[in-house]
């Protein structure tokens, strides 16, 4: 009986070792497959934002009229006019403009 018990333990150990070796050998291919899918997904998104190529100069103006009163320790706020917000400025993204033709010789 002891020989059969030792034999089945050895068989289980060999099966586990073969599975572990197979997973270690497949690790390289799994990484390459995952990397390829990640690159394909990023290529499908198109051009990416480059913060070093972005310049902006904006000015923001906001104005509103508010009437606030306090009566019996209760504050009441009434907006007399709607809030007005304006944004003026220039925005440049230079990384997405192609200034040279790559196919010229």
C-alpha cells in the first residue's frame, strides 16, 4: 500500500510541475499578446494629447448681482440677475499640425 501511495503523490507532483513549466513557458507569449492588444487599442483611439505641444492664453470674466439680507439670524440670498461668464483667448495645439511632408525626397 505504501508504494502505491508514494506513486500517486509522485504522479501529482509531476503533473503540477508540468503545468507550472507550461505556464512559465507561455508567460512570454501571453505578455506579447496583451501588449499587442494594448497597442491596437491605443492606435484605434488616434492621436494622443501632448501637454508639451499645448499652449493657451485665456481670460475669464464673471459677473452677477446678488442681494443678501439677514433677518432673525437667517440669511436670505436673492439673485437679481443671472450669472454671466465669458471666456476669451487663444488655444494652440502644435503637435497635431503636420508642417513637413514625410514622403518628399
